[in-house]
């Protein structure tokens, strides 16, 4: 597990590393049943790393610099921010 976030409604979102380049995501319902799990759900082109301070994404890519990995706090903030959209996207309107 890389990071985990539990919503006010009781859903748990868990990010995990896989053998793929992308990040896996599991969403668990409040009753403990799994809503979804996908080993390449979160693209490594968007999630898990940031350009060095003072650079935007395009500058960092053009300069071929190493991106800095997200901290646990970065992952937790991201999951908290995007939880509702991820639950709706993978669970539909019923969730």
C-alpha cells in the first residue's frame, strides 16, 4: 500500500504499487465489500511524482530532469480531493 483515505461516507480508497508503470487503486464500500480494484487505474503521467520546485511539468520534461516522488501526505491529499469523483466514476450513480 502506498496510501489510504477513508471518506466521511465510509468508503476506503487505497493506492498501491504494481508491476505496471501506473498505480493501482482499490475502492472498498463502507460494508467492507470491494467496489473495484484496478492495477493500472492511476496514470503515472499524472499521479505519483511532481516536477522539481520552481518548474512546471512541460519545463521539467523538456529539461529531462528527475521528478520527485510523492510523499504519503501528497497521496493522501490527492485521494481526499478526488475521492467523490473516483467513487462515482467507478461505482456509478448508485454509490
